[in-house]
C-alpha cells in the first residue's frame, strides 16, 4: 500500500509552491515554482524543473548541510547503489532466498 497522499501524473505546475513530502509526481513539469522538501518522503519520476527554487527544511536541510561538508564546492554526484557496476565490478548481495554458509 502506498504512503503517498496524492499522485500526480502528466501535470504542469507554474509559479506554485509545491510541497513534495507525501506526494508522488510522474512525468510532471515544474516551471517557476518554489519546491519544498522536509522529510524526503516523495517520489519523483521523469519530472522536469525549469527556473525553480528548492527550499529544504528539517531533515532535508540537515542532510544537505552534511553533504556540503563532504562535497564542499564540487558538483554533487548522486550514486544509486542498485545500479549495476557502480563499484566497478559485478557484486552479488545476499537476499532472503540466498543461503550463506561459512567454511
């Protein structure tokens, strides 16, 4: 069961304040919006942002401050650990169906 209160699909938002938390956005366009994120409980899939501002509050702001310590002024690269080959080699992770035995 989804935890998102509202799901938006193929919608265009223009010059609005958008609260991301608790909502899902698929194939949406945002133009000139103030986008607000506090907890990170959102889903963004294939969305575009043009001339928008991002306001981070609460947990999101704390995480951003920690990231700034690590990256300084360098561009941020977001890694998806589920992405194949992210570590330069193929890795297999244990799942519920995998039996691990020690020798």
